[in-house]
């Protein structure tokens, strides 16, 4: 059983439904979907900015799991293929983006609108293969997480470089930041989903709307 935690914000409910549907339509293995929202954590630009780091705690610090931002993503490949890349030598595996945003504001025209700042390792934590048994995660629970600087978590502060594994970039393509749609296995509209009027013509919007229309 693949354990998939999906970031959820009610303001992007249709985006979450679209992602889950896109996974279900392609998976070759059973998937346990876990919706991950605020969980009494501080709120960042969306409801799951910080709660994502509770995945190992929620798993009882056992086994491994996948986290995806989900609400602004579409899965275009078999999630079992992503799960098969898990390597227990790492605390976390992710796509190592190195970019500066083209969008100074996010979620333009919605009640989520906010500045979109640059920082090191930005969007690394938006798709994660998590080794829930790694000692790094053992100190992170709801109480400790509420006291940790959020940006440090998003940058995997405290992890050694050799404890972070890299996934092929096709597993988290920031298509609205200029990364190619062709060959993507996960497309990520990080500034806003095409359902929001301002982003209706974003790169990859046609694929997003195809998945949106295919929801059950």
C-alpha cells in the first residue's frame, strides 16, 4: 500500500480533487490517500505549509511515505513509480530546484493572494519521499513543530547534505516558472491553479483542465 499525504486547503478544493483523481486514474498499486490540512499548526501561504513536516509523526515514525502539495498539482504518471524510488539511506528525497520566481505575488485575484518570496531550496519540500524512521524526524511532533522557524523546515535545516536524496526533476515540474511541461510526471502550478482566472492560460493549463474534467 502506497501512503500518500496530500496537502489540502479548502480554498483549492477543486485542485485537490483534481490531483487525487489524476493519481487514481494512473496508479498500478493501492494508494492510501491522507488529506493533510492545518492540524493546529501555524498557517503559511496555504494551510499545509508546516503540517507537511508532521508526516513521520503521523506514521508513528515507521516506514516511508510520500507527501505532495497536491492542491496545485496533477499526476501524469504512476505514483507507484515514484514510490519505487524510495531509498532508506536518506531522510528525505526531493527535486532540488534552483530558481528565482517569475511571480512576485501568488494566488493573484483570490483571497489567498500574497507575496511570493525567494529563498534557498524553495519548493524542495513540495514533493517529498520521506523516510519516517530517520532520526531527523524523531524530534518533530506537533509541540516541537510549533516552535520551529518555518523557513528552516522548508529548507530542511539541520539535515546534512548527504541525508537529502535527489529525485529526477520530472517528479516536480514548476511549469509556471518556465520548467518544461513535456516529459513531466507531476506538473506543479506553484503560483496558482488554472482554475483561478489569472492563471487560466498558464503553461500546462490544458493538461490541468483535462484532469479537472475527468474527475468522477
